[in-house]
C-alpha cells in the first residue's frame, strides 16, 4: 500500500523492438520514450515512458536537462552467466559501468545532504562526475549493453543492472496471467508468487514502518 509505481519487464528481444518502435507510437498518446537513443542527457541506461506536461523530479536529477514527466520504468530481462563465479564477475562489471554512466550524467547524489556523511558523498560525486567526463558517454553506454548481451546461452536473470536481480526461468515472460489491481487487469508472470517470495520473503506481511518507503520526488506536478 505504500508503494507508488509499477515496473514493466521485457525479454531482450522485445525490449529492443520496443525501443525501436515505441517513440512514434507514444507521441500519439502524449508520451515520450526516454532512453539514451532518444535523449542523450538521460541518467538512466534503461528506458522510461514519461507523460508530457507533467513533472516528477528526483533531487539528484533536478539540474539535468532532460524530460521530467511522470514515468513508468521499462526494464530489459537479460541472461546471466551459468556459473556463480562468472555471474559474480558479470554483475560486478555491469555495476561498475552503470555507476560510471550515472556519475557521468548527473553531478548530484539522489538525496539532499543533511549530515557530514552525505556531504562527503556529495563532494565525492562531484569529483567523480567531472573526472569521468573524459570518457565519452557513448562509450560507457556501449560497454553496458555489450555486458548485458554477453550471455545469450545463459539463464534469464531479470534486470541485470539491479543487484537484487534473481535467476528466472526462460519462460518467465511467456507464461502470463491477468491479475486484478485497483480495479484494473494487468499481465503478470504466472510464477509471481515464487518471484516475490525469493525477492522479499513473506511479501504478504507488513514490514516495520521505517522500511515502508516509496519515491521521494523533489518536484511533482500533474500539469493540471
């Protein structure tokens, strides 16, 4: 009940097709596909669909010249290496280049500094941001996508850029059911219970109040 968004996941083939075909189709619905191919200043290596005429601005991106509309995240599901050792190396490399991408695109951390710890984080981010400008963002983006596509024969692992990513079966996005939520029907994996249990444990049990958190935007406007 405290969550404030939904995420959409696609296997790599469908994700790449979506990136190619969605921009012109979304224009008709007053939406914008935000991805590096459509907006070079985006600080996200995955895609977001944003609603024109609205604002949902994170503190860390408040000074980034980009589309700021209310959004839904679109994640690619890629294949992880088969062995635990190879997977660990793969995840470590992806995490490194993802962090580099974010630091290149925005000079700010995602929370407003209010203590010595966060001010130190803020200063460190500023230093890294300016140092990493010597590396073209196109090179970093290409490196991330090369790593994400490196194991076509492996096991699906969901969104590899997320450290919480779980090994999922190859048919995770093929065996789909319709689930009711807030009066609407949404497609979801038939094995959603197994997925959520692995990710959150007993997800039907309320966590402590201090662990119930959603997004904390710097600016929100619905355009109304």
